[in-house]
C-alpha cells in the first residue's frame, strides 16, 4: 500500500488521516506541522517534523504521496504550500468510496472528497480542492484550484467556481453562473447571479456584504 504524509495535524489533517486509513486508501506515515513537536503523536501517528523537512524526507523515501491538511482559515497558506511542492512531490487524491464520482470527471491533484458526495457528468475539479460531506456538483461545472466546499453545498450545472473560493455549509449556487476567485459564500446562501467582485456574500438571494482581508 502506498504511503501518505499529511501537511498539518489539526482537525482537517486528522480527518484526512482517518478516512485515508479507514477507507483503505493509504498507509499513513505521519504529519508535518510547524506548530507541533516533532515525534509527538496525533491520531496514532507521529509528527515527522516541520514543513521544511518534507522535500528531504521524500528524497529519502519516507513517503510516496503528500496532501495538504490545512483548513479554510488559512486559504492562502494552503495554496502556497501546494504550489511549493507541486511537480516536485506527488500529491494524493483521497476520495471516499461512498461518494459518486462520474467516470467523465476530470480530477486534479491533492483532492480530498469526504463521504456522500455526488460529482456528475463532465465536472472538472482542480488541484488542492476539498469537497466536504454530501456536496453535490451537477454536470459540466468546474471547481478551480484551492477551493473549499463545505458540507451539503449544492452547485448546479455549468457553473464555474473560481480559485480559492469558500462555499459555506448548505449553500446553493444555481446553474450557468461564474463565481469570482477569492469569494466566500456564507452558509445557507442562495446565489442566483454571477459574482464578478470577490468578497463575502450572504443571504437569500446572496448579496455582497464586505471585502475579505
């Protein structure tokens, strides 16, 4: 079985560890984390060291694949750490066996898909994307790199979600829309118009609330 190392040992890192191991995807080697003590134990697995140790350990055959386990509160760091190691180290896709991913789906690298998701015909999912529990993405839509889609979000057909977006829990985005990069859609919001200005949107229908820092 291929060996997986996880960047970040917080809640998301632990969740990746749990599903990757219990759904029989990978052997978990351990975590890299700048804020945890080396050799301490998280979810039964060792902190292997700080993030700057990753490339050296890969070259020394410590692991086969890596994945980013840093959550939505650090979106720019998620993006930067992926881009730092992309094309130097193979990134794993961890896709839970209970999710339906149509054979026509085009997948990037470093993707984490949790239980109960549905990804329909000819969807494109970029690099370093997370689909949380029970997300639905309808036909011919595209989720660009580094997006974080929260539980039970529904994205209708022929919709494009720009890079580094956060789609909140139980949000709905209707068909044939484009969502600008670095946009956050609040939980429960209903998006009925294309969003061309990045920022936070909330409500039914979703309205611009403020710019994001």
